[in-house]
């Protein structure tokens, strides 16, 4: 590949502005088109970024200006976008989760392999200084051998702030598929692939009411579990306890903690690129904050696309890989299946561990000269 990776963005919702801000400033990439089913949304998104213009979907897929399709649509729309992008010979990078099911994901990855194009997937927050430092601490043996971990994501629900929240409560949504990828990706980068899961789930409220925006007061049905608890057995033997909930009004729970034979690691919010990593080793009188040991400095949404552009140019693997995203989807699918049957489920997928991001790496360092 010569020249910047040219990007066509499909979807112009809340998250598109964050991606376009990053990609408009980063070296090695250039957003050129934005398309969505709502033409006025595409025009509004494109107008904010010089050099970006609105297009319709067939035009974007067919355009010789586009090397990679960035899919920022809701989960239900992703199979159609993936198929169209790959059929047009474009690389693909999407928001999480990778697909609605592992069956859908396998068809996407098979089609991409046949077409000779790459697939990447969020979250790229794990490439920031927070999770990369935590990973480095584990790999350096700062807390000894990992024994267990906990991960908690609790909120009353996204309908309080999102103007169109229904998709969070339909198949493909729920707290596990929506927020679980951040937490599970962080856990498997630190502790390795998951081999077995078990869990339970519930949906205490059968309807939700939109709390903000022009549709405030609108009530809609809940079609998925909104509180999911699980235990994950990693191949290393470590056990992770997971709770993902849209039913908790407030809590003082940590985001993620990792417990080792010689100490404890406190991990920052995996939905953020930064945050202090705190360590308390056996015998320490108090917690201490670890120095930054890895991660993209000033990371923001879209850095995974920039990393993928670097990898395409160099002919090396990209870090926010489809294999990693597939494993996380496989874990979530198995956990939800376990909540239905009450038994344990095996997880047979794995992934190649991506290279760590060296400390102090900036986007401009990826394309020297």
C-alpha cells in the first residue's frame, strides 16, 4: 500500500464524530466519504471535517477512493455492511461486537480471507496507556502468577441519555454484548484466552422509558437479559468473575482487579484509553501507581484503524484483530448460552496475542518520514 489508507465511513451516529476527529488528524489515514441510510446525517457529519464528503451507500462501496470501510452502524446492520464491503474488495474495520453471532462472524472472516482483505474490530481502547500498562505489569510478574480477576460494569441503562436506545435492548444488545467487549478484551489480553464459562442472567424490567431528547417519555420493550453474571476459566487456570448490568443505579465496585500470588492489580476503566494502574504487592504498606509501561499516548477512538493502516503498510499483523474480536464474541455467546441452560460451556477459539504497544508511542511515530 502506498499513500494514506483512504477510509469510507458507514454510519453517522453518536460515535462517528469521535472516529472522524481522530482519523482526520492522524498520519497514514484519510477519511474521504461518509454514508448512511439517513442522507441528512451523512451530510452533517461530513460537513464538520474538511476533505470528507457525503455519499450514498452503493457509491461508497464502489468508490475507487476507498481502501477500507469503517462500519459504525448498529449491530443488526453489520452483516449487510460487512458483506458489501468485502464483496467490493475493501478492508473492513468495525465497531464491537464483531457480529451478532459466531456463525455470522465466521462467514465474514471466510469471505475476507477469500477476497484477500483484512478485518479489524473495536475496542481499540485496550491499545491506550491504561490497559497496555496493566498488561505489562502482569507480564512482568508484578503481582506474581495471576490467580483470579473481577470485572464489573454497572449502570441504570443507556436510555437515560441516548435519544434512540432501543437497539441496546434488542437481540445483539444488552450489557454483555454492548459493554462486555471492553472488559473481556482487557481480561484476555492480560490473562489469556478463555476456555470455559458458566453464568446466570435476568431481565428485571420488561420495559424501559427514554429519559432525554425529542423522544423523552417513550416506552419500549426489553427483549434481552439486562443483568449478566458469569465465571470465566482462562486457559492459564485463572478465574475471572464478570458482572455486566443495566440494572444498577450506583455502586462502589472497581472496574477490573487482577489477583496474583504476590499482589493485586487495580485496572482502570477499559472503556477509556488512559487511567492509573495501581499495584499493591504482598507486604506493601499501601497501593502505588505504576509508571506508564505501554500504550498509544493520547489514544482516542480510531487509533485501531491507524494501527491497522500501519500494519497494512508494513505487511505485519494489526493489533485490533478479527481473531481477538472473534474470541471475545465466542466467550459472550457461550456465556449467554450458559445462562439459558444453567450449565458450563466450552470455548474452543483462541487468538494470536498481539504485540504490546511500546510506551510513549504516538500516532505520528507509526509513519516516520
